[in-house]
C-alpha cells in the first residue's frame, strides 16, 4: 500500500519509519540534527506549500528520507492505520 502525502507524492507504507507533527518536533534538538542531516544529504522533499504540518521519515533502499507535508500527522497516521495516541 501507498500513502498519499500531498502534491501527487506517495510513499510506500512498508518504508515508513515514523510520521511526526512538525510543531512539536521542531522543539527537539535531536529532530533538528536529523532534519539538518537529511537536508545536507539532499534527502528531504517539501510538498507542504509552506504549510508544514508533518514530517514523514522513510528508509528507502537503506537511505533515510524525509517528506514534509501540509497534511496533519494524525490524518496521515489514520490513512496507514497506525496506532495514534
């Protein structure tokens, strides 16, 4: 199965490591390090149209990738039937 994350972009459900809320993650020092590393390696794709709500981290062929979406993390998690607290 695939998850539509916006702007005709889909990711393979089996490759998703996590779906995170951007507003809470940007406060984390660890997240900032991961984000900067992904950006440095040119492994981040922003499809949010400057309305960043979530970041989806995937592992594709042993490479970590990040996707920034304007769809909330809760909505995306429901689409892939992840347990949400």
